[in-house]
């Protein structure tokens, strides 16, 4: 595999988060993918709208051959993974053809280091119980904080 660089998302690249938000949507087997416009719904739009305008917004991308192939970002927002107003929620996506190569782990570790250096106590996310990514998060030390229907709220302590 060609060398991958992990770096901060640049302001002029913020528009890419909408594509990665769509990629982050878990689609169970034999289920039709939703239309791309789903990211414009208020409950999803909050993940990307005006990203970078708030001091709590943090994002990193994975780049191979000059192409951004993955992103991880966090912000304090009232999203599916929200637990309180001091804990950032995160989202992550790696393009399908680049998955299972350790890039998601590298992205997550870089974001977690950043959040820890900024003295956040923990980070949260939401994942469907049947989503295989749940194991990925658990390997990184995320624990179940709450159950909401078919979703789990996971948190990781950053101390």
C-alpha cells in the first residue's frame, strides 16, 4: 500500500465532511442505501454545518497519493452520541476500498491524542448494536455508556 499521511483537515476541505458523513452511515446487509440528501436532515447536518467555527471542532484526514480517503472529526453537539456539554462526540469514515488496513485506527488515535492534549475528559459516539464497527471502537477502549433502542452510546476516558 502507498504511504498514508494523517493530518489536520484544512478549512477549505470542510465541504468533504458531508461526503464522509454519508460514508459513516451504517447500512445493514440487504438494505437499500438512503439517498445522499439524508445528510441535510437536521439530526445529521449538525455533524458538519459550520465546521471549524467553534473551538471544540477537531478533524483529521487520511491522505494517500494526494487524495483524502478517510476522516475523523469531533465537536460538542446535541447528536446521537451526546452525553453532556463538555464531551465531544465523534464521527469517522474511511472509504470502502481502504478499510481494514489500519487507517481508521490511525485516524482515531490521532484524534484521541488531540482531545487528550486539549484536556477533554472523555469522548463519545453512537453506534448501532449490529454494526461491526462496534468491535473496532471496543478495541480502542470505548465502553458502553448507554443503550437507546438499537443504538449504543460509547465513551472513552481520555485521562
